[in-house]
């Protein structure tokens, strides 16, 4: 009987850990240690983004030193991104983009010719087929992602399942 209890407990722990890991969101700093600045080569941010696996619920921080030596703006299409089209709304250092749906988001710097020099990045969640930006662009800081409620429900269901499984194994 004790071995059934131990197996039920181990199974419960595996399920809980899987649910907690699946419900967590990641936090990225654009450019990692370099941050958001004019890169040494124009492909730097493309390479950086392609090395990441962005998922819904993740957050992406645009951070740099100095006040308005740089900025970040989100443009609405791949064409605007490629042409470095300067939008009217720009954000300062510390801007966090909340990834709330799948598709591609297009970010550029609108300071001087920084965009043309490579200070731009495409963040893609899922398939990159979406060429318009329809995301939460005005989020100035961290927002609750709902992951904690998903985790709570998942832990509850895992606990309930483990208890029911343990009771049934003793019957």
C-alpha cells in the first residue's frame, strides 16, 4: 500500500511541475547585455530574435542608458519596418511589450537614422505569417498575464486528480 501512495505522490509532483512550467511566461531584454542601441552590424537584432522562442504571455523589455539618445516605436507593418517609417508614438527606456497574441510585431528606433543602422527588431510569436501589428503596444510596464490563475487552476486539478487516483488505488 505504501508503494501505491508513493507512486501517487510522485505522479502528482510530476503533473504539478509540468503545469507550473507550462504556465510561466518568460521575460526578455532586447539585445541581452547590449540592450537597445545601435548595433555593430545591421543583422544583430534579427539574429538575437531568431535565437529566442517567444510565446504568448512573454514580455520584452526595451532598455538603454541615457534619456532620449534612443527610443522605441512599434510600426504596424513589415513594409513600415523595412522602410523605417517613423510613427507618431514613441516610448522611452523601460518600455515593455506584452506578447498577447501570435504573429509578428515590428519595433524600430525613430531617432536620427538609427533604424537604418540596424536598431530595429521583429518579435514573432508562433508563425510569422501575420504582417500587421495588432498587439498591446501601449503597455508602459508589467501587466498581469493571467499565468497565475492558470497555474492555480492547474495545481488544483492536479491535486484533485492525485487525491482521486490515490483513493481509487486503495479501493
